C-alpha cells in the first residue's frame, strides 16, 4: 500500500508534489499545536531533574516534601503546615536553563492557600535575579527569558476577613511554560 502511494506521488508533476508536501507539513504543525505539544514532550528532560525547597521546616516523617509541589498528582501537595507569614518562600530549580515566559502554581482543592501578595524572583545562574510582583493565585506571565531558578516570596499573607490567622500556603502542581517551536507555546515543562 505504501509503495503504491509513493509511486503515485512520484508520478505527479513537481508543483503537485510540493503542494502535497506542504499540506503534510502544515497538517503536522496543526496537530502539534492542537495537542499542546505532547508530541515534543519526549524530546526534553522532565521534572525528574527539578529540585525544590523553602524556608519552612518539613513535618516529621516527610523529608523533602517540597517535591510534592510538582509531582502532578491529585492527592499530593506541598504545604507550609503553618499560617503564612511575610518572607516565607518556595524555591524551584529546573535543573537546566530554559527560555520561560510563564509560571503558574496550582492550588486545586486548597482553595484559599495562596499568598495575597508575592514577589517572584527569576534567575538563570542563581546570583543575578529579576523580580516580578503579583497578588492572588500565582500565575505570572512575562517576556521570554532564560531561567533556571524561581523563588516566590510572600509579601502579604492571605487571610480571611473574619480570621486573625492567615491561611497555610499549599501548592498542588507547578506549571512552567517554555517558549519553543518558532516562538509558540507548546507545553508546560
């Protein structure tokens, strides 16, 4: 069957071959964009090279619980186990430099467990940082830049109006969007 199709293709005039080839290429590009780049996910190292920590002590029996912030599991999360305070931070190491243009922390079932105000520090080398300010659930977009390290620090704890004590800070998943494939977003890494 394949040989018959190839023979038919070769019998076409050159301009017709170019039109068919262009159609195949455009179809492939449309498929990649439609599927959100899932075809390309096998080409890059994944979250197994990530690392994370913060200035909150892990609870007994849960060493390195910060990795729960990016496992992607519905039942896992990183949490502070204590009310938020100004200066509390979470730090992520992507394990490699990538051209990033968006970072989003998902709070899933922990509806109110996010800072009301935060600063997001971004760096490719861990010594020079660029700071972005934000408030509410963490979802920060910016001009594409080389990033390896992401540090989010609480500048204003989130508290319910009637409560004196702030909420905990919980992260169920982290999405880091890398700009690739002719400048198009193809997937979160």
